C-alpha cells in the first residue's frame, strides 16, 4: 500500500478571504464595514491572493528541486551530445606523407566556401599518419584456403570476415599496398569499420565503464623484401580492442634488429602480376577465441574520426551584468564565448579553481565554481558557500565547446582542414589536404531535460545493482558492460552459486562459447556486486555433442533439391542454444526426446515420413530409451547429421 501524499494546496482564495474576514471582530471591534468598497477589505483581498499564490507554490516541485533529488541519487542531467563522423583525408599532389595530430580543427560548410558564415567546427579524435601508398589488395588465409576480400573492402554495403568464419591460431589477413607505407614515416594509421548492423548493441549497466580485455592475441607483421621474411610491427594504439569493434590502429616499425617472425601461415604471394611489386602487411592470430568472428565493412588508411567540438585556450571571460568599478558581489557569473560547453578549466588571477556540481558542500574559502554547460556560464560562490573572486579579478578559461543537433551536418557538406600547422611533406600546408566525408555527421543531441533524466533514473532504479537473489545474478551477469551476451542461467547448489553465460553469436557460429577474457569480464562484474559471503562460479555452458541419423522418405518433388540440408537445418534450429525451442534457445538441462525430434522433422514439407531417428551423445549426458538427459549447465551442439531418405514414388508416373 502506497503512502498518501498530503495535499498542501487545499485552500482557495475565497476560503482564505472568508476566514480572514471572520477574524476581524476578534482583533478590531471598531471595524464594522466589511463591504468590498472598504479599503481594509481591499487590502485583505490582495493579501488573500498573495497567500493563495504562496500556498500553490508549497504544493509544487520545481525543476530546481528535481535537480537536487537527482543529486541525492548521484545522478545529473546529461549534457548535450556532440555529433561525429568519419573523413577520408587525401594528400596534395607530390606529397608523400603528413601527420595530423589529435585535436586538429576542421570546418564543415553547406557550400564550397571556406569563409562561409555557417561553419560547424570539428576536431580529430586521434592522430593519423597519412600515406601516399594505396591499399590495393585484402586477402584472408585460413586452413581452408585463401579468400580475396578486396572487392568487399571497397564496396559499401558489403562485409567480410577478416579471419574467416571460424578463426583459429595461424589464420591471418593480408594487406597489399602499391608502395611501402613506411617509406616516409615510422607509423601507419588504419581505420577498421566493424560490421555490427546485424548484431545487438554491447551491454550497458548504468554508467559503469566496460572492463573487457580480450584473450585473443592478433599479431601484426610486415614483409621485409630484403631478406624475404616477416618482421613484427609494434601496435602503438588499438582502438578496436583486438577487433571487437570499430576503431583506429596505429602501427609502427620496430627498432633496428628486430627478429624475423615464423611464417606459421605458410603464405605465398598471390599469383598475379602485381603481387611481387606490392608491400605486404599481415595480421596473424597467435591466440584465438573470438565469440563473434571479426567482420569488417572496411579497413583503410588515411581515415580519421572527428567530433563536433572546438578547444579554446586562455579566453578571458566577461562578467554578466558587470558594472565599472563594481564591488565584489556574491554569485558572480561569467559568460564563455562559445556554448554549449563539454568541459572547462577556470583560472582566477592565475590560480586554478575547481568545478563542483553545486555549492552545497562548499565553504567560504573554497575556490569553487559551477559550470552551466548548456548556457556556457561560470558562476562563483557567495562568500558563505564558495569563495567570492575579487572585484577586479581576471578570469580565464580553457574549455571545449560543442554538442547539440547543430553538428548533424549532411553528407553533402564541404569540409576543410583549418589548421595550417599540420606536419606535412613538401611545400604544402594542412589546409591543402583534401577532405571527403564518408557519411553524414550523426549523434548530436540537445542536453537531457530534467523530466527525461527523471524517467531514465526511474528505469535504471528497476535494474538490480546488487546480487541477492538468483534473478539478480542473472540480470547483473547479462548486463556486463561491453559484451554481447545471448543468455545467462543461475544455479544454486550446496551453498555455491553457478552463473552460466552464453555469448551472442551469429546463427552460423555454433556452438557459441565464451573465451576466458569474456568470462573474466563477467566474473569481475558479478564479483563486485555480490554479497560478501556468497561463493560464485562463472562459467560457460557444457556442450553435449550430438550425432543424429535420420531414416525415412522424402517427397518426390524435392528429389535432388537439398532435402538433406533441410533436415540438418531443422535439427540445428530446434536445438540452437540461442534461438532454438521456439526462439528463446534450448532450455538449460532440458531432456531431448527422440519422439519430439521425430515430430519436428515430420512437419517439414520435404518429408513424407520418418522411419527412424538415432541419437548418439558425446559428453556429460545419459541416453535412455530415446531420451538424452543433460545437467542444468549443459546445452546441445549438433556435430553431425546423416540422412538416408528414399524418394517417394511419383504417382503421376504410375508409382505406388
């Protein structure tokens, strides 16, 4: 039963005026004229109106109150979100290289006019070394052979799996350039666009940051033509997290004297006229264990990601409503030239002051300020909560401005590099670099309203952050930040809690099995939120491999048209760990009955009849009278399906 909220706004203007009028004889016997024309009654009417206004305010919660409630919960309204996009940078003619540092400023305009008034400022998110070498060839080499992915890498809307469908130790992909990308610079920046259009978003759990460290180990090498050997490259930065997502890779030549790598993949140059003239890089798997095979939309050099923002340094701020020779007033507010503001550092007379969300915990001598990100203002204390700057103080700020829907510029926008200080080979400068947008800038949004923030916090408070019940453990494990998790299960036995985690995997990847790095991330996330006395084990599912033999008869019209494939597909879909048994995945520990499988296969249009189904199980399972029983941490994996299907005689030709 809920608590009844008292109604503080329970009296109207008429009720207040009537009550006050009735009290007149008790306080002023000589006041006998109570008609509306009396000046005293007129004053009472005004006071009754003011009283009603104050009572109305008592029963209202203002946005300022809501902000304080959010702060009590450790939450704040989210600031404006900046837009972002990717750009392909082109070197000027006869230029071999250029180095574009992080924070390089670019502008986007609606027309081809660098001096246009409607300019949107962006900055590079990372450093990029541009090369004049062109990526001509992308190959994948696995135990099953070699695949040329060059066309898919160049074509929008296509993707490929860089290490093949089932990445194993020694599998590799190769990049062939028309010239040595390290001929003029020690580093090379590659941008990987991970194909995630058919994948769920990585899990989130409130504001908790991901802590997933992959257990896979890709190794980069380059082909040394001088002695025909592969030599290691140093990975200075990996924004892809070992190809678990999109990002930038910065590769660097090793120090002199680096030893040659063993050619475990047995790679030979492709049999075409250009192979011997190309400069080759390769990425080889030294340790495997991907839950989802890395799938790329593209990997390419000379691409940089940018964000709608601009960094400002040493800006002297102007006081809002400032008067000449004004005294030191409390609550002074200074305006930044640009807004909205993402972050700011403020100095008063050369001393750095600290940003606080409010002055509630500030003392009279604390050098604190409050930053209004949307309005772009800095407010100081009143001398009781927060120190007051001197009247003649010089207030200077370094800040980053940007965000909001204004940064969502279309793909047709014209871009320019606005920073001439970019390091570049030859007489050109940074403004001569060609800029081609690969897509529209997206993601820019206004700051969160107070009501949206409250709705978000209400939803978030329904999500468990402490593991007490089995459902809590299941929910917390399934929300491990940064991972794509398909299913979880929790078992409690003999005082130990077992959390079983099944990673998400595409339908053609079976069985989905978590790597050690995947399990470690879940284990750490759960461990930090469990009760101190709980003993918890996090593990992947135990798979019971099945060999299934089907004997029966197929319909005549399907003769030679893949009825064997239809049977295998139906069995795999029925038993799939993530999508089987009606779409939610085969239940943990559920017994497989031969009769159920026969019924499932009999529903296929290609099947005329099923004579016999034989099931052989490998692993921790018990086969008894046509039933395969598994424990509560186990699932099925279809290892092999064999069919022996005769063809139904065609009655049109006189058969039985």
